[in-house]
C-alpha cells in the first residue's frame, strides 16, 4: 500500500494568509527576502488572477511570491 505524500498534501492544502506567511518564511532559503503581511496583501491585489478563492496554497503561490518579492523590494529601494 502506498503511503500518502505528506509534502504534496501540505503544499496543496488551502491556508489563510497568516498560515501561508508563517510556512513561506519558515521554508525560505536564508538568502531570500522574507515576506510580510503587507507585502502578501499587495501581491494578492496586484495578482488577483492567481486567486480563485480567498485561500493561499504553497503549490499555487509560493513560487510566484518568490519570483515577485525580490523585484518588489528592489523597486522600493530605488
């Protein structure tokens, strides 16, 4: 019998913004900038098409936030 893939289940599980923020920052490489509630709210407003519901999930949003966040922080620093 095949055991469930716990990483996949965790990645696909819908979560709140607060839960996503905690999980995102916990699993992030040291060299990446950390997300904040304000930045994630801005990401959601800017990329509303990525959200079919109010929920966040690692499999849908993590990579997109990782791509967006460094550019967003660099733009703010200029």
